[in-house]
């Protein structure tokens, strides 16, 4: 019998640690508190075509960063409703983005990378994935 096999209890502990990182960690940028990265916010990121999550060529990497932050720090009801309408979502992100300085974007990118990495998801590359460049976003 192989003594190096992982026990069910160890697998459960590892899985629980990943779940805790995905759901329970709160973060902040400057004085802005971000809600935890959850399955719900993941769905909104995908729905709105955020390339940090979906991958592929980003037309506007700064918008991807700011929209990720808006999804996690903007008013929950507003974010959810706006995610179903591209113009409303853009308008919400732009209004919310006035809380940050341009110099905050680099720190924000690093924070988002840490959040996504801790969630167990792979970080999507902002480089072209070889597709036609058409948006995968339903908006």
C-alpha cells in the first residue's frame, strides 16, 4: 500500500481552504472595501465580458480592472441590474471609477491578480487568443 496517498480528510481540508479563499476574503483598495469574490460576482464578470476572467484580447484593460472593482465594491443591486444592459453597466462603472486616481490602477491590477489567484481560477491572459476578435460578451 502506498503511504503517500492523500487521505480523504486532507482532500477535504484542501478543498475547504480553497473555498474559504474564494468566498471569505475581503480586500480593500485605498479606502474602498471590496466584497469577496464569489460565484455570483464571477457570473457577473462573465456576463459583462470582463477579459480578466474570460481571457482573449481586451479592447480596454483599464475598463476590465475598473469593472472588476465596480462589481465587487459598487452597490450590489445596481451592479446586478446594470450587468444586464451594456450602456447602464458602462455608465455605472464610469461613475464609480471617479473614486480612484489613475495612479491607483497599477495597485488595483495587482490586487485583482491576488484575488483571482487565491480563488483558484487561472488568470486570463489579456493577449490575443487567436480568435477573430469578436466579443464573447452577450451585451
